C-alpha cells in the first residue's frame, strides 16, 4: 500500500479484537485446526507457507522498492521484490499475495468458519460458507470490491473460492495466530525502515503490522 494511501476501514476493524471470553473457559481459541481427522499439523503448514503473505526480509525490500518507485503498481513492486530477494538469499521466495490481496479478509472468514466448526462438533455438513463471507464483508462490500476491481455481487463468491482453495492454510493461520514473537518482530522492522529513512535512503515508511483477528464475536 503506497505511503499516501489511507488504510481501509475494514482492515482497521479486522486488526482489532482479542480472545473470545467463553463462559466455560474453553472455546475455539483453545483449539488449533488439525484437519477433519486430526491428520494435519498446523505448525508444519505455517512453517512451510508462513503466517503472513510476506516474511520480514520481503517486507523490508518492498518498502525500499516502493520508496524508489512510488508510482509502481503492486504487481511490479512484487516482481522487483522477488528478484531482489532471490539475488540476496539465493532462494526463490514463497509466492506471496500482492498488497491488495484478500489475506486479512480470508483470515477472518477462516476464524468464523472455525468457530462454526467447533460449535458443530467439527462437522461442516451444515455450515454455509457464503453467509459467513457476506457477514465478514458487511457494509464494506462495495468499497472492498472497488479496491480490487471486481463487481460487488461477485466478491462473496471470489472470497469463498479462494478460501476453499487453501482452506487448511487459512484455518491453520487463523487458529495459530497468537505468536507473540511474530507480533514483536514488526516494531523492530518498522524501526529498521525508519533508520534507513533517517540515513537518507528512499523508503516507504508505511506502518507494517501482522494480520490480527477480531476473535470476539460477542461484540
């Protein structure tokens, strides 16, 4: 997201919240997604795919690229970032979503879907995904659709399709997101970016934050 762009209200809302306060002291926040039959290890999935679309080095490089090419489109920024990442590390980066992808929204869809799963004894037979998606989008549907260049009526189907394509990944991310080492790493990354700017290096100082879930559905 470019430095002069305002953070959308729906992203601000999805970044707030805390753990669910369950009456019996046990709730969805106490369980991690391990697949329908317990055959999956969410830690292994996160280790391979990452909790966020980009790792800290990719984010730092992206800030540098945006600083030097502020008019570049997101796909161009991503392409340059990936090239620089490979040149530095010798490794091909994970395929990350561009800045305006649906990551934060899909995290929220995954969490609410998981809450429904837990309430339904981990059976998805009676869970309808489209109403969950529409509830997450809420009154921001038209704004989000405009930002992504899609028709508002098509947006729920797009999100539902993307969620189903990577359901295990998003459920793993949504149910294991309270990694405080990860949360503390972002202020350090911001400080590094600010130090580069102070040294006269062109860098986009847009605040970087990890995706946080609004895990309080009783509000």
